[in-house]
């Protein structure tokens, strides 16, 4: 990784020429739009044609297909995605010419400094859902926010929007300490668990990263944390900045009372420091979503959003893409997809599913990365014993190579009745074989397991 001597913030002005390597990516495409809106001359490259690339071209942004040093032209700086390394021809070309190269997170951090409010939502689990909830709230309040979400939100028809208001809302990821390049005025920590152990050494290392994130908040800002989560409270213990807490803990600043469930969907009152703030009727199931809603509401409260907008915004939220997303029906069985890829997320998903009125829970799970599967092997086994039927697809490699010789077959060997499938077609075949009316079929994982569910539905 390069460490340019010049602060990227110095480039955030009209007329500067910026090249984005990997411009069609999920957070690079909105970055290009935001930078163009700030008056920079934006260009970029991507490996493939896509809807994102076509969209950017419709805005007058030049996009080359393929990576080549000649694509840089006379740019003043280069911004790259995490997937693009120093041996990429554009990065190597920039280094040879003395053009500074920055990471995507650094660019978003610089952009945040242009906004009065930067609401940054972090945590091991629930970031996308909570960021989506916050977006619904601020849209209901007509605050016209700029938004960056790590998933698709139906309200936006994408994972981002470029607004003209004073607030930017960002999903903030701890992996490779990327969120430490941000400038939050409100830092939300939903929860902390041991994850990304290909980068972090252990839980203590993860907690240290989140503490550093909280410490970025200026004196006039807010650190919003989950009072119910022991690891989070450990991470921020002794922090110089006052905390604003949320949770079902009665001592929390923001809590839920009068909780009732209707077909698995919770309704409750949000009470802040003994005062009623909002009434909420959630359209997403599960106790974990009460906590997500409290976190989003707490972030809205400290930024002056009225409770009426919180209740209305949350009532209109029906979930983000790949977060308990209904995909269709197959022979009387309902098929849903979820991004859960950590044991804690699996536990929240599967316990929520058990509370819903289905005959059987069938879970087709695709582990994500070899290192995570090995590090959390026993925790995965415990959670994957919860469904009535567990089907295991092979591990999704993502950025890794299988140097440790682990397979989903190893998980299946520890789970009574579990079925191992080496391909997604085998997963779809097995689901077709066993599906019955009244079943809830879940395709689960951060890779491409959703394709098995889509295949199944097409067979119906």
C-alpha cells in the first residue's frame, strides 16, 4: 500500500482530475458521482461492461474497459478499490509517474469532511440493515442525505444516493481498518465479535480497531454504542468521549418498551432518557432488528431528527437486499436469501426463522472464506444444528486460496443429517428433492449461494 505525502483532502476541489481504478464497483460508482458533484473531473476504468459503467457514462464520465497505464491520461490522483494491488498496470503506471494513489476509504473519509454530519454505522453484524434503516428515517425527515450502503436498498433502487443535505450516512467496515480513514461526527457501534481473522489477530485486536474508530469522533460529536453487547462496552471503556447508549438494557439512553410481536414482527415504543421518542411497527422480524432499529433511531436522535420521522421511516422499511430477502415460492415452500456469514449472524437469522409460522426450516449455507471457516468452525457447527435440514455448499473462496485444506464436508461431518453438496447445482437439486409445502427455505452466505435459490424457483 502506498502512503502519499499529500493529504487526499487537498485534492477535493473543482478542476482536479481524478482516475478511479475499478470505477464500476459497489462503492466506487457512487464515489465517482459524488466527486463529480464536487466539481472534480472524473474518469475511470473497470474490467467489464456493466449497468454501473453505463450509468456513469450517461453522466459524462469517461470509462475505459480493461486496466492499462495509458488510461490514466493527465490525472492528478488515482483512487483504487481494495481488490486492485500495486502490480496492476494502472497503479504501477501511476507510481512510475509520481501520481499519488489513494484507497477508496481514504476518498470517502475526505468527502465526509464536506458534510456537517457524518453518520458512520459500524459493527460485526447488522451494518447494512441499520444503515438502510437510518436512510429511511432521514428520507422520511426530508433531510436529503447522501448515502453509501454495502447492499441494495429498494427505496433507492441501488446501494447509494447523492443528496444535497447536510448529512452523509455510511456503512463503515472494520476490515483492514478501512473505517479508520473516516471522519465520523456520529460513530455507531452495533456489536463486536471476532471476525476477519485473516487480518485481525484476535478479538482484542478487533476491539482495539473499534475503539480507534470511536476515538475519531470530535468533541462535539457522538459515540453511539450497544449497551447490551459486552465486547462493545469493553472496547469503549474509559473512552474520553461521552457515550450515548442504546439497547434493551433499561439503563441505556435509548431503549424499547411495550414490545409485542405480530406474526414475528415487533412493535414497540422507543424511549430516550425516560421520554417517549417514537412508536415503531417494524416490517422486518427478529429481536436483532429491534436493536438495529434502536441504533438507527439513536443516530437520528442525536442529529435532531424528530420521532415522527423515525416511526414513519422504520414502518416503511421492508429490508435490504440479501437480508432475509424473499425470492419466491417453490411448490408451496417459501424461498428467502440472507447474507449471514458469521456464526452470530446465523444465530440471529435462524432463531428469527424459528419464530415464524413455517413447518420446517431448511438452510442451504455456503461458508465464506477458508480462514473464517477454520477459525470459527465449532461456532458454525453449533448454529448449523438449529435448522430442521442443513445443506452445505462448498466454501466460497472470495480473496483466498485453500492453503489449510478445509471443506464444507468437514462441517457436514459434525452436523447430524447434514448434506454436503460440491456445486450449487447439487444444492438446487437437493432442495428440489426435499421441498414441501409449508417449508421455509433459506439460502445463506456472502458468496453466490443465492443462485441456488434462484435456480430452484425457476424450476417451479
